[in-house]
C-alpha cells in the first residue's frame, strides 16, 4: 500500500482538554476505499478523534496526516475534500432542504448552476426529492439525518466522516441510512464512522477499532475481533428464581468462560448445543435456553465492561 | 474572501424569509417615532440651543445612528448565539473549507448591509419631511455601517464567550444599549449633561456616530478635524472588536 492511499495516518495521537485526556495516544491507518469504524462507549474519545480527523480540532500531541497532509496547516484544503456528518444535526431548520444544500455548496466554491444539478441528484440519492422545497424543521429525525448525509456529499468527498450516523433513529430510518451508506461504500467512497451500535459496525465496517478511555483496546475486522475476544457461540441460560449466582458455580468449567448477569448466565463456548448438554448432564434444568452466534456486542462488553458510562 | 461571500450568501438566503418582520423594528417604528416626536415635541423646543435647526432636523440624524446601533446589537446577540448553540451553523461552516475569519467577515458584512439598508430607508423617508439639508447626507450610510461594526464586533466576541443558559443580552440591553441611546446626544446636545455624564457620552461609540450623522445631514458640516477624530475613534472600536471576536470565535470553535 503506497502512502497516497493512506487517507488517515495517526501515531501516538493525543487530545487533551485541560486535565482531561480524551484521546490517549492512538495509532491508526485508514486506507482508501475502506469502511472504518470507531466503536466504544460514550466518552471513549471517538468524537474527539473524529473532530481531529475532520480538521476542526488541533491534536495536542502526536502525528496526524489526513489525505497525506497536515490538518493544522492545510485544514481548509483538506476539508474541501471531506464530507462530514456530525453527531448533532447542524442544519438550518428555517431554510428548505434545497436551500440548506445550495448554501452549503457555496462554502466549497461550487457554482450555483452546478450546485443545483448536484442537489437534485443527491436528494434523489437519499430519497428526499419530493421534500426538496419543504422546510427542514418539521422533518422527522431520519429525514434530517438523510439531508445531513446529502449535504456531506455535496463536494463529491474522497472520505466521509460520520459521527454516530443513526443514533436516535427508528429501525426503518436506520436501515434506510445503512443501505445508502452501503451504496456509497460500493461506489468506492471511504467511510469513517463512530457508533455504539454493534449491528451497525457489523453491517458497515470492513475494519474497526474498539476505543475505551481514550485508548484503542482492540482492532481488526468484525470477524477477527469475534474470533479473538469471544467464542464462536454463546449459550444463554436462565434459571427460575431471582438469584442466578448459585447456578453459576455449578456451571463453572463448561465452555471457555462463564458470565453471570442479574437475569441470566452466559456460557461462551465453541459449540453452544454441546455446552447445553453438559449443563443438563450436571442435573441443571434452566427455565429458558438460547444458543446463538457470538456477536460484536459480546466482544464489546468483554473489552469495555458492563459498567454504565454516562 | 470567496468563503466570506458564501457566508454572506447564506445570511441573505435566510433574510429573504424574515426581512418583513425586521423592517418593522429596523425603520418603520423608528421613523414613525421620529416624525411624531420630532414634530410634536419639536414644536415646544426652543431651537436656539440647537443652532437654529428645527428639532426634527436635530433628532433625525441622531435617531438614524441610534437605530443603526440597535440593529447591530440585535444581530450580534441571539442570531449569533443560535449559530453557536441551537442551529450550530458555525459548526457546520467550519466542517466545510471555511476559515473562522470567513465566518466573521461574512456575518459582519451581512450586518453592515442590514444597517445600511435600514439607515437608507430611514434617511429617504425623513428627507421627504424636510429633515435633511445636504447631499453629504449619503455619508450617513458608511458612518452607520462603521458604527454597526464598532458595536457588533465586541458583542460578537461576548456572545461567543457566554453560554446559552443565562440571559446576558437583556442585561446588556438594559444597562448599556438603552442608557447609551439616552445619554449619547440623540435627543439633546450632550452639552446639556453634567460633565461626568459627558465623559460617558465621549466613551460611547454612539455619540461619535451621532456627531458624524449630524454633520452630514446639516447644512453646516462643522470642523473636519472633529469628524476625522470621530471616525478614528469608531475605527478603533471596530478594529479592537474584530480582534476580540476572532479570538473568542477561535476559542469556542477550534478548541
């Protein structure tokens, strides 16, 4: 891989706000055409990293190259080639959908006539053509998100940064956004996204990093991560009564790892059915049983813990 | 530069929707006020203290400057706060290839345009009522634009600094803007004030703009040196204000 094709290159990247270290020395390489994800709980440093990549926040220390250039010195030139879909919508809710896009096109120096055609094309792409002249304010959250995505594509960006693109959307809206993002990926656009939805990461990302407390705690393809940090299958058993803990002691030793939750016990095993047989052989009869494949969610919870981060 | 033009364009697109509402406060009400007040109260005023001018002719240039200040103040408080906090327009802009200077230059150009159009309409209507006595009156427009920038730029800096949970703007309005419009020579010459209040009038940018506007609309333009001094003072406010605004915008947007 040549340097030209490395769109994001970071070494020991640090971002501090006063005493607080949001990003604590991360290394990254994102190549052209990849869909790359940042996974992590709230406050893990995902958004701070995205803002540095988007050239709106200065790194405190370390090396960062975006599209091969220095984001501090060449921020304006780099941003001309990026598309940004921020976590919070930044649309002008008083303007129409079309006006939001045409005024934004001017920031990129796109001529009025060119912008008009581009806006029609993009609204078609995000399936909002019939709302082009509606004000943004009454639109649903999903529609606003799609307007923001259309706006991020106004300059035919080489790389699109999406900070939690589907947070707060209902399932239909999320699937529509995923489907559009997948199309972009097929067109060869590099996608960089943050999410705390595991299904989103599994659906969209070729490669991802898991962040916690400002550090990268794991990285790889979704499959690699599952293989490395979890077992192939998970057996979930639930026993009658409020306390699952006494049963856990009896299950101990089955599978590779056992985890007790307030309402059920998880047994991580290469073969869930075989694990279940072992459980019943010990004379235990769970009131409900589920055997499923391991998911990124298991990896995520294993790596970042079940503590609640607000 | 093209970035600032794009920001100005954004403001104009939004203004196309709201201009009717602002017309009322930007010149319709002030013009009605100045005509009603200037003619009625003016008939009771002994004009010898005003150098023989009618009270209406005295009041009009002062009110034009005072209205310009109000418009500039209004444009640099809630709309700017909204662009930081509610609409997050500035955040959208800096994600695009715009520099922070582009945002300020574009917004201040729009503000200057707003001030110039409202002052222009004000001037035109009052001229029809015989309150304007010189072709130099057109100089009121750049003077009001300068006053607008001088007032707005430090308020831009202030707005970039405060968070949205507290209403500082009502405080500024009540304790700075309104007193300034009362004590900066809009309604009467500041020579009628006790000396310590005159000092406050000298400090305020409004008084200097009022003096420029008055010199421009009256037949007697007064001393050129005094005018140059007023312009220089307003320029100083504008330059310091823009420097502060740029600094605070950078702090707020580019942590």
